[in-house]
């Protein structure tokens, strides 16, 4: 009896062409992608949709467009494209334009410098979109907590909320210059936790702000994303001190202080296990829920 091998699932990278760029704040760069390579791109119900941008490593003899599976099959790992995951700030289906916001820290990193240097006509390969969170219009109120990396998803979520539904936002940023205009059809209270030049916190500043909130009661849906330690600290408070049900809480670490993107992806499962142990020690083991969107 013969068996057939399972078909190999090929990842078809799309090709985005830079249409325009702009500065949202001194450290947030907005890049709008378009072009025929985005034909068929679609987003669904989620407000934390993300794409995986594919960058050829330094010194590579190939550039976008390229076949990611072919590159990985024919070249050593050191020559594989480098992945960076970014939230979809907006998708304009009528114009077939994809907006992505990049946190920019000067020459550090990969994606930020690319965004700073991007010019109309530049090409970037990408995979996606993925996603896993959407605000429930039936919730009594919404709490959205994070840092700069979570701002695009938070802003997209606020725009989706029903009228007259209150939302409280707590966001850590570098300083007042990084404050953005956030809008929502609902009732909006935004609290900016400024680091004022200090390194990204380990969650203490934002956690203190969240602990000081006047709790609304009722059915609160919460979204907590950003630096891993920040997320873990705030998640613990919301779950076990505020009593937010696990199924009403989306919490995920987008990055971790002191680690490269590759280092964080390699250790994120350990972080998830730490959070799960915290859940088992303090919460009902039978309660369903999620640790957030898997962006690896």
C-alpha cells in the first residue's frame, strides 16, 4: 500500500510598493504601501491584523521581489530573509493601500531605518495578514494598554468602537512629543505614561497608571500588548486583582527589553509558560482564554 506525501504549503509573499511616507511623531514613521502586488490582500474583523515584512540580510545578492521558499531551500540560513512583524494600521480596500507605522530609534534595528529611508517606488516583500483580536461591541467598556509598539492596534481598535461605549487607554511613550491624536466614536479617556528620556520601563509606570484607574465595573474587555514585562505585570493585575475573565483579556508581548527580535522569538514560548504558570497558580484552571495573537 503506497502513501502520498502531504503537499508542501508554499508561502506566497506579496509585494508592496512604497506610495508615500510621513512622520506621525518624531519617532513614529508612517509608510503607505500600494501597487499591483497587493492585489487580493484582505483584512477581516480583527483590529490587530499584522503582516510579516521580509528583509534580505545585509550583503544579500537578492532583493524584493523574491520567492521566500526558494531562497530558504537554496541558500544557507545566514542568507535567508529577516522577518519583522508589524501591525496593520489601516487597509484602504478601495485604493488598495496598506498603512504601517514604524517605531524609529535612529540607526538601531532593521525595519525602522528602512522606513526612514523609504522612498516612493521602493519595494518590500510581506506575508499575511494574521490577527486575533477584535473589540466586542457588546462590552460595557474597553481598556487598552500598551506602548508605542501597540499604538497602531490600539488606534485601529478605537476607530471600531460603537458610539457611547467608553474606552480607557493607557500608553507608555518616550515623551510628550510622541503623543498622538486618538479618536473614537465612543467616550475616550487617554492616559499617556511618559518615560521622559528613561529606557523603556519594565511595566512599572503603566502598571501604576492602570492600578490607579477608577474601575468601571460591568463587562470590561481588555487589550494589553507591547513590551513583554509590561504585559505580564498588567495582565496579572487585571486577571487576579480586578477579576477580568480570561476570555475578556487579550494579552501578548510584542517585544522584550534587552533582546533582539530574533532573541525574543526564540524565548517567547518560555514567557508564555511563565504567564500560564501564573494563571494556574491564581486562576481557575478550567477557564478558557488566550495569551494573545501569535505573531512569531
